[in-house]
C-alpha cells in the first residue's frame, strides 16, 4: 500500500452534501478542487501506509467530532471560494 492522506478521501466524500446547501456556489471542477484544498489545509492529515492504518483512520473519522470538523471546514472553504472564484 502506498502512503496516502485519508483526510482527502473524507473531504471528497463530504463535499457534495455540503455544496447542496450552497446553491449559488459554483460547482465546476476547479472550484471544487479549491474548496477541497482549502478545507484540507485546515484539517489535520491522516496519513496511512498500511491497511491496518487505514482501518484505524476510518474509525477515527467516524467520530461525531471528526465528522463535524470536516463539514465545518468544507463549509468555510465554500464561503471563501464563493467570494473569490478562480476559475476564470
């Protein structure tokens, strides 16, 4: 297994549900990536290198506190990107 940041997966899994609450936000791929990057820069990384590490990271991500933190950071990122889109 290669080294990866599980937090990326969690942000990408939750971005659509957060974006649904912001109908005026651009949802083009560039804006979605900007939202993900901003959110990830404000969330602690969850790097794993083994299948066992992946399981432990998933268990941690299932806590209500972690889920709330992920959604909050995505929402903050949506607000930032909505005010300053860089897609052209």
